C-alpha cells in the first residue's frame, strides 16, 4: 500500500471526492505516537466519561484510542472511504465509538451537536482544511463552558515546501487565541514543527 510520503497532496483540493481518491490510493494520517497520546491526555485534562467529537478522524486511530480511555467519541470525516475503513477496523468499542461521514464545510450541523453538549473537540491534522471562521464559531457553541478544543498540526514555516502536510502558519496559530479563555501550545517532535494546541473555555 502506498503511504502519504509517496503521494502528491494538493491542499487546495478539499472536496470529499478528492479525499476519497486520496484514501483509496493509500493516503493515511500519521498514527498518534504514545508520546502524543500522553501529552493530549495531560494538556486536555482527559477524564473517563467525557463526550468527545473527532473532526477529520481519517481511518479512526486516534478516535479508537480515546474510546479505550473511557470517552464517548463521535468521529467524523468527509471522506466516505476513510469512514468505511474506520468502521471496519474499530468495531470493539460498542457505544463508546461512532463513525459517520460529514462535511463540516458544507453540510448542516449534525443533530448530535447541540449547544453545550461536548467536552472535547479534536482536530488532528484537520483544522487547516476547514472553513475556520465558521467552524471555530460553531465549536465554541457546541462545547461546555469549560470545554476544550485540541488541535494537532504542523508549523507551516518549519515544513519543507514539498511536504505533503504543511499545517498552520504562525499567524494562523496566533489568531486562534481569540474567543478562548486559555491557549496552550506544546511540542510533539524534536524539530518543533509538530505541535499540539489546547484552547480552553470558549467565550
């Protein structure tokens, strides 16, 4: 199977059909390392029983890890190919894990996302593909008052121009502070290019 390093990814192409073709060719989001998972749990203050929405879940590996922590996870991706893979690969979590196809850029809000109904929103290598002003406004409405938006991304300026995943620019990262009580960033690799961002307390 081809991996992401052998594929040419053009990020401006964000249609579901484009990503269906990418996943069908073997595209995959990098697996979360044990270190990344532990940092997520620490900084997001994860607790069993919390309600989580994973946006852009890909083949569902991070969503499955979160379900093993006792979280109730609803995971979405706008690629039906990715969702089919996720559903086939992660069937052992019962009601704690649900996958569904959804396009947060174009579709109406999923019925399960009511105001104040989510403890943690997760965007792992996906925020850069979303309509950020619209999405972030919606996220602040969906989260509880102490809720968390957790983002994993790359610093675009530290990535090579030919990298298949460029991430967010420093300016885009800084603008994320608006509308939140607290913002924390933490490194996930030795180069400083891969980072986690926790936004807490929508306001």
